[in-house]
């Protein structure tokens, strides 16, 4: 396997792993906050709110990881 292909696999595995590690607890926390603390019962409101928050966090997470891997791989060339 090419070195570049291995680097892509490492980056993808990192993206997926951090996504799972961050998004699952975040989803449960946001559900608890919206349902238990704020009393929101409308599924559309809950789904839309969680989707918006998770989108912002995912964008930030991926931007940080892409910056990290870009710097890391540019050093090795």
C-alpha cells in the first residue's frame, strides 16, 4: 500500500473515532438538556437544535484535524 494511502486511512480513522467519541456523549447531553431541563417535547425542535449544534462542532473538529494532518504530512515530504 502506498504511503499516501496509509496517511489517508489514518486521517479517516481519526476523523471517525473523534466523531464517535465527541458526538455520542454530546447527543445524549443535548437531549437531556433540551428534554429534562428545558422541557422541549417537539421532535422537530429537538432534532433541528441538536443538528445545528453538532454541525458547528463537527465543522470545528474536522477543521482542527485537517489542519493537524496537513501540517504533519507537509513536514514529512
